[in-house]
């Protein structure tokens, strides 16, 4: 039987986060305003059974299917929130679990760097997956475990403040978020990101 590690539901994809997903996915690309679900299970290969259940139950499209050694990750989306929720329900039925059987996320790091130095901005930009970090702006960094929950943090941060998404890492050992902007906007985005993670109900790892 597979273990549900992560279930993250995004009600409305924000412009930058949707663009980031589209740039870094190889499936059917989501667009702004769509609802999306991110699911991570163990063992990884069983993610194909999860995809089968989701895609046959409702009109949703897969954007990401990743099979790692230990974990499998699926993202699917739709313009209709009800379809995404119905497909997620089919996944839970297939796994023989409920939404709250997921692992409760843990924030491993959450910090703001004020007025980023020119050279610091350059070294961050070398490996970023989204927009450029501009020197002189504030930068917020978050690290979350399990990784996929960082999707909630990124989307809610953008929804609540005028910030720039610099980098989002959705899978691996931990999830990471880098964003930048004016001090007040970054502080508001940080608060929204942390609140999104705290709101997730689940079991202790």
C-alpha cells in the first residue's frame, strides 16, 4: 500500500507561479486562474496508479509526473475547481486514505535578507528557475519538508503581496522558495507563506 506524503490543493494559480510551472513542466501546461493539486506518495512507482485514478475520474490534465527512487509526484489541474477536488477524492480512494493522512509539513527555514548585495544577487541568479533577483531588494527564503508543500507557500505569497518569484523547488529532499521585493511586500508575502504551511492538517512524520 502506498503512503500519502503530500497533498496540496491550490485554488487559483497566480500569474508568476503559473508561469513558473509552465516553464518547468513537460506535461499539459497550466495557466493563470486554474486550480491544481500536488500529490506525493511512496513508493514512487505507484504514482502511475494515482495518475490513472485522477485522470479517469474527472476532466483534469497532468502537468508533472515524476518517479524518483523513493517518492512519486503528480500535479494535475483544471479550470474547474470541482474537477480537481473530485480527482483528488478518487486518488484518496485508490490509496485507501483521507486527505488528513498526509504528512504535516514542517518549516525548516524562514528568513528575510534586507537589501541584497549586488554579488549576492548574482550568485542566486545563477541557479534560479524563475525571475531575476535585483540587488537592493529584500529577499525571503523558505525551506519546507516534504518538498511539494512549497507550492502552497509560493502561490499564497504571490496572492497576498507584490513580489517577484525568484526560485521554487518542488521536489527533492526539501522544498525551497526564494522571492524578492520591497521590504513591506516581502514581509507580507513571508507571513502569507508561513500561514499557508501552518494551515495544513496532517499526521506527524
